[in-house]
């Protein structure tokens, strides 16, 4: 594949911009400066450096982000900064079907909710992870205004009715972790679901943090606002 096409596919701008990066000596491959935009390389597992930043070829990008509070999972936020501003430009500019779309969030977290957020440009992956038919578990650490009771836990496991769906919504698991906190596991994602389920059992969410999706835990060394690419092992856990 031509080097300018490799950079374009990885989100470094239009083909003209990518050709300019190469011609101006801003791209290194295998430790050597490249100045020929048409130079051919096998992109598979190719490691290259653009303007001092190391990148590895990704046919599809899979990203985990530790979403901080006070951010929106929207590219056009209404009141709070977008989580997309926490990502480097190449991830936001990856082309899809001829248009610049970049990675997209796999589901959304409220602006005040923190924790594990996945982003990708793989539409099939988004569908698999978001579909309620796949029953992908998501674990939330919930801090409550009032104490946890055994009756509250049982009601969440048995199912509560939300105002937009007569079918009871059940927690896959519910484990108290303190006098006023619990871990809640869900396998579907409705609008404000955790907050509405907690309200339905007579309590209120004071803080909400997603710690796990499938078998993937939010890494302890990934600070709020930081991101990293998912490894093959991470994807297997999902």
C-alpha cells in the first residue's frame, strides 16, 4: 500500500495532507525518514512515526477510554466538553466509506458518569456490543443517597417497571459493597437505566462509575481522561 494511503486510512488527513507530511520529512518507517509518498509498504503490523508520535497500523481501531465526569459522549455536546476531545486527531479523523467519521462511542454514559467507555470505527462491533440480544454484561459501581436494604437488592434482581416499557427490567447481578453502595450488573442499556432503576426502588444515585464490560475491567493505571488501544487479549475478554 502507498505510504500516503496508509496515513490516510489511519486518519492523518486527506491524501494531499498525508502526502505533504511524507514529503516534508515528518514520517519515519523502520527508523528511516520517508520522503516518497508513493513508497510501498505492507501495512499489516506496520510501525511508523508521524511528527514524533509512534503509531501501529490498525485495520479497525478499538479504544478504551476512562471517561471523566463533566463530559458528554457526543461529537456535538450541548453543555459539557465532548469525550472526543480527549482523543488524538487521527482517531477522530479515520475515514469510513469515503467520509471522515472517526471512532464512535459504543453506547453512551451520562455527563456525570465515569468509567470504562469503548470507541471504535467497526460498525459490526458496535452492534454486537450494544444489542440486548447479545447480553453483554456491564458492571456499574453505584453510590446511593440512602442505605442499601435486602429488599431493594431483591427488587432489582426480580425486576422493576420503567415508565417507557411495561416489561420488567432486571439486574443480572446486584451486590452491596458498603452501607450505601452496590455493584449493579446489567445486560441491556436503556436511557438513564441505572438511575431510573434505583429511583424505582426508592433510592437515588449520587455517583455512578462503569468498571467493567464483559470480562474487561477498567485498568487501574488508566487515569480519568486517558485512553489506550485495545489489545487482542482485551477484545477476547469482550
